[in-house]
C-alpha cells in the first residue's frame, strides 16, 4: 500500500493494481501470495487500495490474472487450451480445458470484474499477454484445439473476446476494460504467433469492446525468454509502449 501510495502521488494517470486470480480452485494462481478476486469477502480489503488510488486522482484499474500455463502453483496441474507440454519443468503438467470449464472461467472473470468495481476501482484489465491463460488460447504454440476455440485466429481469440463481453455485461459499458496483449510473441520460430497475428488479436479485442490495449515492453515479454531480439517487431523499440484508443481510436502509438 505504501509503495502504491508513493506511485499515486507522482500524478500517474492510470494505476493498475497487481493481477488477482479469479477462480476458487486456484488454477489461475501463478505465484504464492497472489491477490485473489474469487470471493466477495475480498472486496473490503481491495476497497482500501481503490480508495487510496482514487483519492490521489488517478484512474484505478484492477488487473485480473489467470496464470494458465504458469498457474496451479499449489495444485499438481495447470490448465491450458490443450495439453501442450511445458518447456520448463518447474511449471505444473498441463490439462486441457473442457468447453464447460472455459465457460466457467469466462464467468469467473466477469464475477472478478464485478467485485473489483464494487470495491471502488474505475475499471479492470485482463491478461492476454506473456504466457497467461488468455494468451495460451491466442497462441498457436499452446493452442492445438480443433474446436471453435482453436485453429484460426478468430477461434483462438474467441475465449478472450468472450471474457471481454462477459465483463462488459457484468460491469456496464461505462467502465473501462483494458486488455494486456503481446505486441510480439517472439515464439514464431517455434510455432507461435507472428507479429501480424498479434495485431489481429488487438483488433479482435477492440471489436469485442475493449477500451484500451496495453502492451508490455516492446521487445516482447514472453516465457520461456526469447532466444533472439525481435527483428520483425512492428512496434517502436524502447520501454513499454501502448496503443491507446480510449475512448475511441486507435489514435496513436507511443
Ligand atoms: C515484481 C513484479 C511484478 C509484476 N507483476 C505484474 C502483474 O501483476 N501484471 C502485469 O501486467 N505485469 C506485471 N509485471 C510486469 C510489469 O508490468 C512491466 O511490464 C515490467 O516490469 C517491465 O516494465 P519496466 O521495465 O517498466 O519495469 C510485474 C513486474 C515485476 C518486476
């Protein structure tokens, strides 16, 4: 809280609180002591964070982070679109999500968003970047499904789009929903998405109702760490960049 308060006193425009996992089982839990948004009982504690950010004039955003391939930290498995093996042994063995589990997970994201708004946050951010669950669906590297949640770009992005739409329904159209996406995946040499496909997911997010796209640092922020720097990145180099189209756009790339 003290650290957040120092940041909010700098005059920051948007402050995003650390990602909270949305599900009761802890499949989304990516690290010990991660925040949870899986129960109404956490609303009062989160309200203290929201109140402090709001008091200092920033837009307060609560991130919802389902770990996917990196999740299940206290379980003996993690969930993914398909059971693509881990490349790093310390992560949990993956289990393919059934369609009913996908629908449940969409609802859990919407309920988590509702709790964040009830706690006093202005909006929420979902995590379709790095190697978290939503990006596991987006990525050709981890999504080997052949049903309507796999194969084409449109099908791979369906889960993300459904999460955005369910959140919008749960919290209303006037509350910002930010989608954090990979600007580049840097896994294309290993069967992952190309930069052009990454751009397609941004367009899909916008179409589904996203108010803002957040990109992690432009050389990519992926796991396992890339073995090369991006030579094909369509984004400017340097520190974190964002394409902002809030309230409507896209207007600029920084
Ligand atoms: C300790 C730590 C925790 C982080 N937690 C999150 C997180 O919950 N959600 C997120 O989107 N990024 C998270 N990040 C990534 C940062 O948002 C940022 O992308 C990264 O630190 C690189 O930016 P920088 O060079 O400005 O630090 C975290 C980074 C660090 C070092």
